[in-house]
C-alpha cells in the first residue's frame, strides 16, 4: 500500500475526504463520492482519511473541521473546502484540474 505522501504525488487529481466516524455531515459524503467516481471513473483517485485514526495527517494539513475535502495533484493542494459539497460541484472542480496541463 502506498503512503499518503506517495498517493498525493499522482499526475491525476487525488480527492481526499478527511472525516470522522462521529461526524453527522460526513455520513452524507459516501453517496456523493460514489457519484463523482462513477462520473470520472479512473480519471480521479478518491481517498478517505479518518482524522481520529490518522491524527498526524490531519494535523499536517491543519484540518479543523470535518468533512474537509482537499484535491491534490503532484503533491500540491489544488482545491480545499470544508463542509459537504454536491457531486456536480466536485465533478466540476476535478474536471477543470484534469484539463490543466500537468
């Protein structure tokens, strides 16, 4: 299994969902992420990070509230938002990134 650092170095966008088991709004994310994955297929990698099980990663990216979504490409943060976005918004952000020259 790749480390988190290796994972976010990808040429294709990597959407990371920072969540917690106790977080109500976080429970709304799986169907949204599934919808995005269905639309974009292999053009995006989606990763879920439980902040309680991975406090060092949460701290590294200064996660203050959950859910927080961050899109990485080649290790750089390209987009970040706290709260629950809709699938159209996420698909739009990822499609724009995908179109950018790497």
